[in-house]
């Protein structure tokens, strides 16, 4: 089954077999493909590139398919890495977080920072964070494999080979 090319998102680069590598759902996923292409929200005269996860219900392409600008995909990747780093040490805290200092990471971006923190407004945070930590641990092999691939590819492009001024 091919990703549709007649919808508003215009695929340029596609991974038609994403369902075969979709983490724990591999070979049973409704996420059938990924694409990088022209964003569906493009206005006249303005073109944005986006990434899209294509979901198929078995009968039709789902409205739950997701399209994201590339910078948001990278922001999510940054959050995954900082979260993984945080939870590697979170076991030292009785509740896996410090209520008085819920900051996970402060990632400098564009003259400001993406502040990632534990959602202490969640009334079930103590239960939810334990479930999250457990799921993150169970998926460590899947996540780590992708992070290693990403690190290798970034090195090939010249990232990570020189000291950054903003460290």
C-alpha cells in the first residue's frame, strides 16, 4: 500500500514500510509510512517542509495521521534525549522527581530555551511517572538503537565533531 500523494501534504521523501519498524508495534502498526514533504498548511507563496506519520485503519487513511514541521520533529528528538538522560538518574529520587524542582532540562534554542519539566499539575503524576519510567526502560533497546543511528549520521554530517560555544 502506497502513501497517498493526492492529499494536501505532498510527500517528497517517503518510508513506505514504517509499519515494519514501528517499535513494539512492528509488523502490526497502523502507522504505515513516514514522509517528508510540503506541508498541508502552506499558504500562497510560502512553502514549509514537514514530516508526516501516515496511519491506515485497514479501510482508509486515518485523520489521526500526524504532520509536523521538521523543527518540531527535532525538538521532540531533543526532548527524548534529555528525558532519557534524566530518567537514567531519576531512580535516586524517591518519587522519580523532585517536587520543588521539577525541571528535566533547559535546552537553549533561538535565544531562549525549551524548558522541559515533570508535569506536577497531573494529579496522578506519582503513578504515571512510575509507569512512564518503566515503559521507557522496557523500550530502551528500541530507543537506543535509533539514538546510536542518529549519532552516527550526525557525526557523518560534521555535527558533534567540534566544541560548541554554548555548552
